[in-house]
């Protein structure tokens, strides 16, 4: 048993079996027990004491689970399998650890400092998105240093001075599975301001839509979020002229 010691921040270790009275006054209780019956008894003791419990690898008697956490503070990424497959959870953590460089923390902290300048100098929409795309690419590729900061600040100046970009349109046959999407198509989907789904278009690509993007479905019911087939081309033309990025997802022919 491990109990809070008298001195702040200390622990008292007692090598013995647990007793129900051990749970009284606790905030949480954790036990690695041999059988489901022992776990059920520990759970019952927790209920009686008003304490939430975790019985390691015995999910049926757990009130909470210990997820796996990847920290790139201030970025925190958590994953849990609800106690059903902890080894799988650890594998997911390793994959995230490999994908998220260890140096992201300083970049994210500096992002707080540079954000007011971005909001002051760059227009909402395409300009700001272009900046944050460049910021992200730099942050994922190398640790933050003074040269990196100067490059990013120069990018703000260049974007602010550049003429407003015209929008664009990507006409894409919607794939049945996301694995069929090219990297370029994924980037265009993630950057799109307006996404129009034709009748019969597969929905797998929705995993890459931006939350802020406007999504319309071609239909004739007049419901919210629908667009008539006859209005699609005019809507695309107006959006592109306004500098918006459009993706039209089409169904395969035949």
C-alpha cells in the first residue's frame, strides 16, 4: 500500500494486503489485483468510501482509466482505449511521438506572441491561412531559433504587401476510401473555404474538411446546406472571384 505521508509530498509504503478502511478519505484508489473477484471487492470498497477506483487491466470495475499522453507543452495529445487494450494505446502514443517533433513546444509558445501581429497585418481568410500554413511547415521541420523567427516575421511583411490572391477550384472524383487521396488533394481539402458534394459522391474525404469550411450538398429538396445543380457553377465562380478556395467532389461516372 502507498499512502500519503505526514510531510507534504511524501509517501508511506506498507507491504501488506489492502483493507477497505484504507480507502477512507482517499481521492482516488488504484489496485493491481489478480482476480476479477478481488477487483469487484475493491470496487465495492470504493463505492462504500465514495472513492473512484482503477483496477489495473480490469475495465469492468474501473471508474476511470489512465490514458497515454504526448506532451509538447502547450500542446497536449491524449489517447485511451478505455482499459481494453493498453498496449495498443502505447503503440498509438509511439506513432504520435514520432509524428510530433520534440521541439514543437517553443514554436507554440511563440505563436501566442506573433498572433496579434498576424491579426493586425493580415486579412482574415486566405492571407492568414497562408501565413499559418507557412508557420506550421517551418515548425514541423526545425527547432525555433532567431533565424526562424525572422523568416516568419518577414513572411508576414511579404503577405501584407502582396496583392490579393484569386481563389481557385479543384474538381475531384470523391474516393470511396481516404487512402486513394493524393497528398496534394488532402492539402487542397484542408485549405478549402467552400466544399460542394455532388449527388452520389462518396463521403470518405470529409475526414479532411476544415471545421470552418462551408459545405454544400447538391440537391433539390431546398433544405439548409443544399444547393441546386443549376446553381453550382455560378456559386463556384462567385466564390473564386471573392478569393475563396473551392473543392467540388464529384461522383464517378457510370
